[in-house]
C-alpha cells in the first residue's frame, strides 16, 4: 500500500537532484570543431587562409555569437591532389568536426563530398564551382561561391551579344574543366551557337601540349576562344599565344573568372608585365558589392602581407572564405540553441559497415545533428562581404552576378555587368590589336590552306559548269554566280576548285554531297538540287535558282499562217456569228417588207437586200433605214452584240499578231500521262523515279537521253519516228536546251518545286554569308543578268512556253448575248405575225361580206383548201401595209353608207386593184 505521507519528501528530493545535475548535463559546449581542407600554396589558398583566420578571430571575439563557446578551426593542406585531399580530410574528420569548409578544388570536392556525406557533416565550399557538385547524391554539399552554371550562362550571353556562333574551348581535363565547358555548350546551344572545337589540357605545366593545341587551332575557321582553366600566375596559355601571334586583331579571347582571380592576386610589378600580353582580352569576375566592412578586411589583410607584396594575395575568393566561416558559425550557434546545447557523435558502423577491409575507420564518427545543421544552413539569409547569401533548393547561392573586365593598355577596365536576372549591360570593349570595332570572329581559310571546293565535271550540259581542256580554268553559269556572290562576302575567301568526276559521264551528285560531309571537300558548287536526304548531312546556301520538273515538246507559231485572221474565233463561234447575220437579215426583212420600199421589189433584189443588210451593219454602211419599231428594237440589241463581238475580235487578233503564240497539241502533264506516247528524260535525273513512282508511268514508255543533242533529235523524230512526244527534266536544263533552239517550248508550269544551291559542311559560317550574298545578288538584279546571259541567247525560254490551245474566243463566253438577241428577235417576229394574222382574219371577213353582195377583186371561196389558204396568206403577207389599211378604210365607209362618194369610190377601186394585182402576182410567183 502506498504511503502518501512520504510523497512530499520524495518530490522535494527529486527537485533537489535536478537542480544539482541539470546545469552539468545541459551545459553549453566550450569548444566546437570546424575543419578546412584546401591547397595552402595556391592563388586561392593564399587568399582564403588569412581570410578564414580573420573570420575565426572575429567570431571568437564577438560576444553576440557562440557566447561562451570557442570555434576551434583545423586546417589541412590538400596540395591540389584528390588523394592527398582525401587523406587530409580523414585526419580533420577525426577531430569530431560539425562542418567542413572547402575544399577550393572541384576535383578534391568530388572525393571529399562522398566521405562527409556518409558522416552527415555539412560541407561549405567557397571555391569549388563545378556545376555537377549540386547533384542530389551530395545533399550535404553547399557553396558560397557562384556555380559555373551561372558563369557559363554569362559567357554564352556575352558571345551571343556580339553575334558569334562558333567558339573554340580550351580547358583543363578534369571535373572542373570538363563539366564547366559542358554547361557552356548547353548554354550556347540555347542561343543557336556551338563549341566547334574542344581542346582539353592535361595540365598547365605541359607547355608542349599548349603550343601544339594553339598551332592546330590556327588552321580552323573560328577565332573566338574561351579559356577555362585554374588560376595561373604565369599566364602560360596567353604567353604562348602571344608568341604565336594569336593576340592580334584577328582573334577574340575570353577567360572565365580564373584570369581575374590571377590578376587580382598578382603583385603590381608582375601584374604590369602580364597586362602587356593580355591587351584586348575580356574576362569575368564574380561581382561583390563595395562596403566599409570589405575595405576594412582588405586593410587588415594587407598588413599581414610581406613587404613589397601588398595586394598580392587578395581576391574575391578570400571574401567567399570569410563569409563561409561566418555562416557556419551562425548556423552552429542556432543549432546549439535549438538542441539544448547538445552536440553528439555516434559510431560509423551503421554507415560504413563492419571494418573487415582493415582500414582504420573507427576514429570517424557520424554527426548526429548533421541533418539539423544542414537545415539551418539552408535557411541562411546573410549579408556578407561578398554580398547577400541565400541558398536555393540546389544548395547554390540564389543570385549569381559577374563583372565584365577588359584589359586595355595595362589597365583592367570594368566594361559591363551580368546577373541571372538583368543580363548584360556593356560598354565599349577594346579587342586584341587595340581596335574597338567588333571583330568578325572567324576566318574561312588562309592563303596557305585555301578551301577545297568541288565542282561536278559533267559530260553533258557543260554550260552549267565545265573545266576547259588541258587548263585549270573553270567556267559556266554556276561558276559565274559563285564568283559574283563572293564579291558580297565581307572578307577574303581563299579557295581552290577541285573537279569531281572524270568528264566522260555525269558524276553522282549524292556522292559529291557525301564527300563534303566526310570532309573530303570543304564545299561544293554546281547544279546541286536541294533535296531532303542531302540536307540531313550538309548545309545548303540559299537557292540561287528555283527549279522543278517541267515538260518540253514541239510547238508551232500560231501567227505564221495566211489564215491567221480566222484564229480569234473558234469554229463554233464563227458558225454562231454567221448564223446570226442570216437570222437578223431574215427577221429585219420580214418586219420591214410590208412598209419599207427598200425591202420590196423583185425577188432577186429582196434576197440580196436581206443578205447584205445585216452584214452592212458590221461596217455601218447600211443605207436602208428601218421603219418598224420592232425592227429598231431588234437592231438595237443586234448592234450591241456586234459591238462586243467586233471589239473582242480586234483585241484577240491584235494579240495574235503582236505577241508570240506557241501552240502544242499536248495539253499538259495529265494528258501526257493518260496517253501512251513515249517520254524522254535525262540520264541520272531524279525525273525517272518521280515519273515511275509518283505518276506510275510504265518504264517501257520512258526513254533515257544523254545530252541536248539527244533531246533535239528525239523531239524532231517524234513518237512515230522512234523519238519522243515530250521530254521531262529540271527547269534549268531545259532552259539551257531551249536557249539554242526555237522549235520547242515548255508546256505548262513546273509540277514539282525545288532549288539548286551550294553545299557546305555542317555548321559552316560561309553557308550563311553566301546565302546573304545570293539574296543581295537577287535584289540587285545581277542574278537575273547572269541567267539571261546564259539562257536567253535566242530569247528567254520562259517566254516561249507552248500552250495546249490557242487564245481563241469561245461561244460560251458570248452565249448570253446571243441568247438575248435571239429572244428579242423571236419576240418581235412573234408580235409581227400575231398582228398579221389578225389583219388577215379581218381582211378575210370583209371579203366574204362583199362577195355576198358583189364580185370582189380577190374572191375567197368558202370551200378553200388548206394549201390554198396558206398561199392566200403568203400573198397577203406580200401586200403593202398601206394598201391593206386603205382597203379596210374603204370597206368601213361602204358599210356606213349605201353609196360612197365619188372620191371614196375611186379610192376603193384603186385599193382593190392593188390587192388584185399583188395577189395575182404572188399566185404567178
């Protein structure tokens, strides 16, 4: 049973023990160990060592940080060796450090990072810039310096700013050099630029290798160099380049931040001599803001330098090292506060396993709070001497910025600024040779090694390109264009034309292009078609001529005929026009015969009048004026139709007589394919594949031809004589063929589209400049002049294109007018006949009435047959209109009174006599 009376005494005892032992268990550590591994005797190490010592001194003297805890600093020399760096790192790690600062070398960092990663010790580097150190496999690696991923982006922007597309990279063949240049290549590719040649160096001490690399690079086209090596107080690459004459106005040199670090760390005496050979070189320097703290640190460090070597060790990496110590100290201070002053280590067995290999790893211990310290470091937001330090998710500083420096007349000029946010702001740069004009950045070749430019040595169509027998003279249409284009290239291009082929047969153009791709030739000029499979292996210039498959066939000149005046109208049009004249003549005669004396008289005269009337309207010479309103309506429409027809005829005949009209019975490629006629093509042309595979023409219909002479012979023989009906080939070949003959012409338009261009090796800058030159040739009209001088000796073939049919006027174009004229004519004729029938019926009624009273001059029997009725109607039509009207008037008067007046009686007798005479005359006719 619990004795509750004793509980107060027990509780008091526990409180007393906690107060006694608590301060002992949670007491703040008196010392925290931090290690550093770097190369003491190096450009960066000589700046980092005093800077880190100064930082340790400032931290231990500052009561606001690690109050009561001393920051103990262990340094070991890696001597620029990955192996020695690993050994020295193990010795430092035995000291139970909570963080490691360094190393400065990316090579050593790759090795040490694996060890500290296993021991969970955060590693803060102030000089290892290899971008690949930010991999997820090294989560405990951070750096206060700027990653080379930023530096290479700045370098790519700088190169692109001046418009250069190719560079030569010289770099150390280690992790730092290879990975940095790899990132530069990626950044350049984003800007459509590239590293054309890479030259790795085993070390800067191998002067023979450096000399060999620089000599080899002089034979290349690009003149833009990017040097990415470690700091080199002797500036060996530039010293050798200066001796080789490579720091002149023809070259551009860029250096990464190693150069600014070297120059900043050199003594004034050494620096002056170095700047002499660096005139015109452009470099990058990590940007650090000016501040009083920065100047104070430099002043302190200057006092520690040997006499005469003031400023000889100070560079930006000293600032990074100083800040690295400070952010570690602040992180440790926060870590101690958050973890109750507890810093513990544990055995490495769970990390490295059992120690069966014999390696003494027992002294290495895992930092239990490593992950927490890393988390605190990642939260850093510190304004240091090098600027504001914040880490991103990749454990790199968030903001990267660089100054652009330019060496000019022994001075280091600040000419620009770059950051990953604002990009470039640049001033004028002085380039090697002392010129401020932006250099071209590349050369095609020099006189000692001219470009090898191949040309096809053809057996036929040699006007395009040929080599004169027993000479080195190359001439032709293509060569003229090539030479004229070179005049627009803004630099000298030494070259040598090399024949490809033996001249007995046409060479294979695919093999020619492949030779350019295989570096047998630098380029190729000729009648080289730009097709898909070729563009995959070489770069082509802008096409200097458009081409495509087109058809040539015999043509006839339409105006070389005595009957050319008949050609404006088709046969149907002539028939319709002639028929219209006849119909209009008949209609007008019918409408005017009864009222117009010009349309009366003997039958022969009336026929002549009827035929000539409508034709006379064509010449406006008709003297017979129309009287009937219906006739005038018909004539109005007819004259409008005649106006349109005559105007169109005149225009068409003028065109035929003044312009060349070539005509061919072949209508086009579709008619040719549908027929069974033989077709010619040039040997080796892609026309054969197109005709058989795309148009499905049987190969039995295709006849291969070798030369223009074969073309002419085959076309003249024709299909019946063993020749061909047409030839299908590329446009320029047929233009050249037609420039020497007028018997043939091109039918239709090209039914495929392509072009001819000059072939260059992949990435050749000359391909771009030649394209620009060809465009300028075209704009100036010179390209057309060269074309005309070769292909228009007998008139340009393009103006002699044959047509499948003549430019004739067809009935379908005027049928509306003809229809309108016909409708009006028929309507007028219908109204006339309707009126006439009404008159005849009235006249017949009057005659019957009078027949019952007295004998009429024109008796109408009641039992008249149908034939007799028609004859009587025709006779009535032939009567004058005035006589009929007079008869009606007299008949009307007789009905109103039984006895007519004497004058009326005489008029009645006259009208009857006229009708009787006319009717009897018609009956006799």
